[in-house]
C-alpha cells in the first residue's frame, strides 16, 4: 500500500512539472521537499507504530506463556510463542531476549528494524523498534518452598546417596526437587535413605540393598529453572591486606566484611566470629580443618578461579544470613563463572560436627559432597540448599526441619512454590 501511494505521489509531481514548464522547477523543488518529507514521515511512522503494537502484543503473550510454563525450558516456550504470534505482512523478523529475574519475574525484550518507504528519500532508511514486557506468577498460598534442589538437567545420577547416608526433610510444604531427566536421576545404595515431605524427581530412581525413598516421587514432575542464574553480582576489587588470608592455632579472632582474594584458610582450634556484612572470596576456597565459626547477618559471595568450599575436621559452623544488602536470605552464593575464571567443580563438607546455615546455600554448577560424619543444617529453622548435583557418602546426613515462623531471614521469591499461582503482566 505504501509503495502504491509513493508511486502515485511521484506521478503527480512529474505531471505538475510537465504542465507548468521548466521555469518553475527550482521553486517547486524547494517547496515540495518539506511537504513530501512531512507526508512521508506520517505514513512511515504510522506503519512503524502498527508493527510495534503487533510486536508488543506478541511479546506480552510470550512472557505470559513462559511464566505459565515455569520449567527449565520456559525460554523455548516464550520464544516459540513470540515467533508464532509476530508475523507482519512484510515478512519482518524480530530479535528477542528473555530472562528470569532475581525477584522471580519473567521478562523479555524484542527489537526490529522497520524499512521506510518515504523517509529514505531524506536519508532515513530505517526506524528501530523496541518493546519490553514482564510477567509474574504469584506464590501459592499456603506457600511451600524448594528446600533441596539439584539443578542439572541430564546428570546420571544427579543425587547419589550411599553407605549410611541420609536425606531427611520433615518440614511441611518443603520440596526436594531433582531436575535431571536421566533414567537414574536419584541413586541410593547400602543403607541409604531419603525421607522427605515431597519428592519431585523428573527422572527415575534406583534403590539397591536396604536403601529406600519415602514418599514415592510425584507422578508428574517438571524441571525448575535456576531461580538465581541472573541474580545481580557485586563488583570485586581485591584488598591487598586480605590476600590469601589464613588463621591457625588456638586463636580467637573477629573478622570483618571485605574482599578476600586467594581464599580463606583456617586450621587448628581457631574460634572465628564473622561481623555482619558481605564477605567476597575471589580466586580461592573457604577451607578449614577444625575450629568454631559463627556469624549473624553474613553472606559469603564466592567468585573467580577455583572458588568453592572445603570444610573438614571437627568444626562447628553457625551462620545466619543477612536480611538486607545485595544477597538477602543467602548464606553462601557461588558465582560459577566469575570475572577471573570458573569456580571449582566440587565443594565438600566432610567430618563436621555441625553445620548450621540459616538461609540459602547456592552452589550452581558444582557437585556438593557431604561425607564422613558431617551433619548439615539440622538445627536451623530454615535452610535451602541448591547445587548442580549432590553426593552423600559414609555416615553423612542432610537434615532439614524447617519452621519458617522461627526465622527472620527472608525467603527469596525464586524458592517459593508458584504452581497454580495467579499469572499477570507487571509491565
């Protein structure tokens, strides 16, 4: 239609020039340019507005479909919905991007280039179009939480429990979620046991010897997207005074928040208190072979080459997460691909007397190993543990007795159950 109008306008101008003669050509040329530009701009911007409206409608439908899907493949669902909805007559294509945000919302952007019909005469050949949309699924009420989450989609197994290892979750509305679609996503042997309130395993279960799983896994279970994959991360600047920090012997020490490049190494019968705040560990591990460690209102952010935790010996840890700051609700937050390299492949908790972590322990793309006689999380009123895969051996045990009424630590939205919750556009 635009091309027909352009051709008609050009024909009319040519006829006018022939009828009036060459004497008026300079005057006409000067006068017609702004008129032509204004008419052309109106036509082109009207066409661009219509295309943008179609793109916005398609993007709204896409983020709603992705949020409704709420699985690890939600981006594929959103992309397919957009491509199926946005089909302008001129064959234009758009570029999309989708992300799961730290506040639990699903957002998307779309961009395209509209080719002008008239404005090209004055050098404006394209109009760039952009749209954005955000949707959210409200947490269900009464709400449950994901207390133990193995993120890996294909690992065989993603959760392995052997020997006398135990996973015990007695908290109500507390889900053990295993994303792996493998035929043996959860593997138990020896006297191992999993006893929880709700087991959601996407793949299969194998039990050998006297091992057992209770209750039986849900008949239908969908993968859960990593709720914190796009969580904003702080800028890291090393403090030379805290480089390769170590403490040993029969020492009592209070540490302050800061950036500890090269990691933390504790040995002997140390007694460490962590003052409230954010502890950034870059290019190293938190490593100990004994001692006592306490902290209220603390978060450990691990990033860079070889980042992880390596806890052993007869140590006691009692950490309560920050309620404010950049990581409210997190005790440990691992950045798997930090600014200076990849995190370690494994974090290990072994031989411990007690691990009390009140808040989220987030170890994406790592194998978390609990071995020896380590007992993790049992006394805490609220804990959520997230890793790529999990392995428990020996007499290691993982116990969650959550009672969220007893904690002031905020529960991140991404861990709250949303299945069946109300869906709406927030932007």
